[in-house]
């Protein structure tokens, strides 16, 4: 009986240390951004124009009817006591489709594979110039519907620019983190940081054009909601 009681006590001590909770929320935009501009060069291009039936526009602010803001990188900025760990085995994909990068904004962990695809029947080139030392620059051609390119980054960095010099309107932005607690908002402005350990944290929501906002939260065994609003500066 004594050993059973001792085991129960130890279990009670161990279980709280394994608690983790989800941090969810929605990012909204306060203010009205300038209208997106038509990408005339894409439509007028002899090859790319044939791939599109819509009117391609810039994607500086992707905003829903209720102010829901897409392409916001949300992550734990402060409070983590440990970082790193093994990179996820599931890669992140970045496609070149319709003479645009899709998605426009992605995020991944250091050492996690980034699979770069070219779904177009056209030649593109991938021109990447990170600013953080240790993250390697590259400029490589990729044939239409050719083999995927697989890249990784060694160090954290926000909004690494991916460009195509063949089609100079093509851009994407890749953010890299040394921990798994990050997300990119979808068109509904929502995000989820999964399995966050207990603690006090500063969450940051960073939009490439709209700027950033932070929020302090305390995580225990219950899921937390961390809605935030990014306000356009005059």
C-alpha cells in the first residue's frame, strides 16, 4: 500500500510538469489600407498572362470584411526557457503558381525543410538573400514543372525575401524560428500556437506592412485566447 501511495504522489508531481495548452486568437486590422494595385506586368506578360483568368493584384493587405488580417506572423517573442528541439519532419511548401509565389507568407523552424515547387509550365528563378549570418543566400533557376528545390535555414530571421528575377513582381516572405511556437494567420485572421508549456510570455503579431503588436499572457493547463489588433499608422 505504501508503494502505491508513493507512486500516486509522484504521478501528481510529474503530471503538472507535462501540462501544455493551446494559445489561439484572431488578428484584426484597425484602419483602411490603400486599395491593392493590379499587377499589369503579369497580365501583359505573353506567357504568364495565359495562366490567369482573374485580375492579379498586390497582396500587401489581405483583409476580411470584419478586419480579419491574413499573413500575420504570430509567435512567442519572450518567456521561453528552452528553445530548439528537433525540426518537424513535415516540410513547409512554397509554390510558384500562376506566376506568383503561393503562399505569400510562410514560417518554419530552423533546420525544417522548405520545399520549393514550380507548378507553372515556365522557367522561374529563386533569388534569396537572407540578412542574418549563417542563413545561406541562393539564386537558382527552376524549370517549369521541374524537380522541387529543398532548402533549410540555420538561424532565426523574419521575412526573408524570395524573388524571381525572370518575373520581377513575384515575391514571398519566409520567417524562421528556433522554437515551434509560431503561426501565420489565414484569411480569417486566426492563429494557433499548439502545446505551449506553462509560463508567462510575450506574444508578438508582426505584419510586414502594418507593423507589430505584442501581448502578455500567462499559460497554465487551460487554453488561452490572445486576440490582437494592428492599427494602421497615419
